């Protein structure tokens, strides 16, 4: 098992998975540990749904049908400012171009770009997807922070055990479809999905690793 720091370095977004499932008791231990996340006043405002097996196949089919029909994503909340500030926009563009280049998809390859986007709605063929949410009727900015700690715990826990994951805003593109498939999720605001499983070693997309900014651009020491 990797240490916390080694897991942080090892984690990256995985976008191709083996079909073999993660053992149920491993997932249980992971979720138990992720739930140790801190939250303001210990409110623990998160809700977590695990979708797998035939239930995931059914969800995947409905998501792909919506995507293929050209339905616009309709997430329940806006992730980022729109438009993005120019600097963030430049970084978003850099990672977008970077992954296309890595996959050999050229600028004018519209079909290739659409096929890449479509992978999101298949959850990259992962055998499991977590859906993280909170109470749709009562949340603040900090609620998203608290829920983010659980998401990060899950990602780092998976990395520490040698599994891979991809956080997905795209996985909450169609909350109405999601709600239909998750009968126990009434009044849930879906925040993100987390596709996870064993990374497909042969898939070159899994080697893609965007750079990070140099520390001195965002880390400020005073005193
Ligand atoms: C909340 C969240 C949502 C994301 N949504 C998507 C997504 O829908 N599809 C995708 O391919 N990557 C998604 N990503 C992955 C980011 O593109 C990725 O984290 C970033 O480019 C840094 O790369 P790394 O995770 O490999 O270090 C998301 C990341 C986060 C944190």
C-alpha cells in the first residue's frame, strides 16, 4: 500500500479500465475510510451512491442514448465561472489540446473529438462508478468543499491500493436520468461521479499526465 504522499503523486485521471471488478470488501473499507473526511461542524453533508453491474449497464445505455441524441448536458449546478477567467481558460485549453494530441486526434477531427467526449458517458468502461451528492435543498459553498474531501479520499485511497479513478463532472450531466436510476437518491444534488477500477495497462490514454504549475506561482510563504 502506498503512503499518503506517494498516493498523491501516483494518482492521475484514468480513462480506460479493465472490466474486472474491485472486490466488494475492498470498496467497503475504502468508503469507510473516505467517510473519515472532515467537515464543518462534522455535518457530513455528503451522499454517496455506488453503481455497478447491470444497474451501471442500464445507466450507461441511457446516458449514451442521451449523448448520441445530441442532448445538451444539464448539470444541476454550474461548476465554474462562465466564462472562465482568461488564465484558467488558457489552462483548460492546454489540457484539452494535450489529451487530443496524446490520443492522436487532430484539430479538425470532429468525429474523433466526439468519440473522445462519448467515452465520458460510458464512464470509460469502468466496472464501478461512485456518484457523490448532497442535499439539494440545503447547501452552501462550503458543502462542496466538505464533499470534495470525500472525493479526494476516495481517489487517493484507490491510488494507494493500486486502483485507478477518474473524477467526472460529465457523469452528472443528466441528473434527471441519474435520479431515475437511483431510486434512493430523492432530493439529491449530484456533484460529481468517480469512475474507478483497474487501469487498463495497454491503454496509452492512461499515460496522459498534465503538468502542474511551478510552486512559486501559487504557493506563498510569509514570515
Ligand atoms: C470534479 C472534477 C471533475 C472532472 N470531470 C472530468 C470529466 O468529466 N471528464 C474527464 O475526462 N476528466 C474530468 N476531470 C479530470 C481533470 O481533467 C483532471 O483532474 C485534470 O486535467 C488533472 O489531471 P490529473 O487528474 O490526471 O492529474 C475532472 C476533475 C475533477 C476534479
